[in-house]
C-alpha cells in the first residue's frame, strides 16, 4: 500500500520515517516534505501545500494512497479529515469539530470545565479593560494565551502584572497574532514540572504512547520566551506508573468520553500538555490534536510497533486489541534553531555537517530547503538531532556529540536538554 503524510516539519519527517518501516508500505509520499524526507529510503516528496485539500485528495486517489496521516495543526483545524471523509478516503486525523480542542483555547477550557477535567482557573476575554481588571485582581505570575493557532508561540507566562497587561494588549489589538489573538484566555499559573502525554484514540479507546517531556523555553534552565519546543526526551521520569494511571483516569479517558458525550467522535493523536505539581497531581495546560514536535522525534525513535497498522486499527475502532511496544532505551532530541528564534531570524544559511553518521543517533529535518547540492535553513527550528542510550545521560551525550559536527551562521541550541532527568539519575539509586 501507499501512504501520504501531510506536512513539512520535523514531526512529519519522524512520522514518514517510521511509516516507511511498515512491511505493508511500498511508498510514503510526503506533501510537501523537506530535504530530510526526500533522502529517506521509501519516501518521496510531493509538491502540494498542506492547505490544498483538493490537490491532496486527488493525489491520494490517483496514486493508490490507502492511508493519509496529517501532521500539522493548520489542516486539522481547517477540516481536512471531513474533506477526505466526503471523498471516501481514509485519513487519520481528528475532525474539524474535534480539532477545536487545539484550535480554540476558549473551547478547550470550557470543555475541561464542563467535564470536570483538572486544569487551572481561567477567564476568557475580548475586552482589554475586562482582561486588565482580572489580571490586577489575580496578580502575577499569570498566563496569557491567544485563543487561536499561533504556531506554538501564543502563550506568555507573565512574571509581573505589567507584563501580563502588555501581552493581553498586544494580543487583543491583533498586533501579535492577528485574528488568533482577538480573544484571549487568562489563566492561573501552574507550578510544577511539565510533561507531554500523547495518545492515539479510535473514538472509544485511548492508547498511550511512551511519555515524553519537551523544553518550550528558549534558554538554559527553562528560561526566556516560549517557543514551539527546543528539545524533548522520552521516557519522562516525572510520569511514574501511579501518575500515568492518574492521567489516564482523570484526564485522557474523560476527554475521549466527554467528546463522545458532546456528539464529537475523537479519532487521531491527542497530545495533553500537563503540569505535574509537587504532590504528583496532573492538570491540563493545553491540548494539541496531533503529535507534538519535537516529541514525535524521540518517541518515534523508541516506537517498535507498526505506525501504519496502528493508524489503520484506530480508524477501524479496533484499538482495544492493540498493545504498543517501545524500546527500553532513552531517546533525547536537541533542536537546532536559527539565531533570533522565536523572534525575528534570517534564513538561507548553508548547513554544514549533515552527511556525518554517528551510531545511536538520527537527524530529522524541520525548517530546511534544498538549493541544488546545498541544504539551507528555511525556518526557526531547523533540525532535531536525536540520541539513543541506556540512560538519559548517555542519550544526551550522543545527541550533543552529533550536534557538535553541524554548523551554520547564527545556529542556536540549548545545551541542557533533559537536565532534570539527568539530575534524577545522579541522585536516585
């Protein structure tokens, strides 16, 4: 069979790479893909935009594509699953209604509140004066979120009231995120340790992937502005067996059941961004209706099960009979970014060191483009280097050894990905 992966980033490279390993698959087409997917055995790029649903569906029909897997949030929120369903094409993605869990922060928070799923206190505003009054009453630290999609950057964790008011003003004016910020959610700051909990759902059953933790802050020690993610590792030690069971019982299962109760069948990947406090209680920070990026890269490196079969079984509502298998090794990914990201940055720099090979590592492309024989930077997050090892420290060391051989003008990366887990390894027997 042939498979189509929609998207062009590091997540899609990881999904396409894993899908190409399925014994069922002849060719994985990637639309539009990137130079990394173009170089993968069994993968082939297709020059179709992610928002051109007609061209994507026509391609699927004419190239005997039996399964389409959608990576990025844009086409999900725009309704690609509904479009493919109407054409009788199998598309692994949540419906447009279901994707509101990510497409609208207000919808998501209202859903969580309605179904008694643990999350922080919040209020929704379209008026700056009302938002300002609430911020002053609540105090800081406090979190300001653009309601709509903002490429993972529509969140400000404000340390002061003035910073919170400035963020609210910037969002509501449309200066910062356009229409995505015309409504904002102001919510309680949750203290603790973040974890990414990603599952696959068939509408009735949710099957968890290996736990992971990403680093959204740009700078060392999880400081600086929020980004789409500067690195991630799997498994996340903070998600103990007890916390794993708690997350499934109080968050994941109630979410799938709550969507069904609201008349919305949730089929697809579901990413719960969680905060786990010092008492081990998990609360929802946000939902994404897709695999995380950069979590996909280390999790796909550890996944031993057939990704294509998994998606097929989910579409057939057969996950109750499926068990996922993961490598016992740790996978840790370091994102290499353009200097200036997540603010203004320049692209078009030649990347050197891509052809080196190092055992126990894998290089995923994200924001790159080909220029004849050269590979150039073409985005904020450019590459993700994943290392594998018997411990977090070993995986981290391998990833950074490979990073040392890669360079371009103004390349930037964090040098402490996985630091909490490494600290745990040094103090725990």
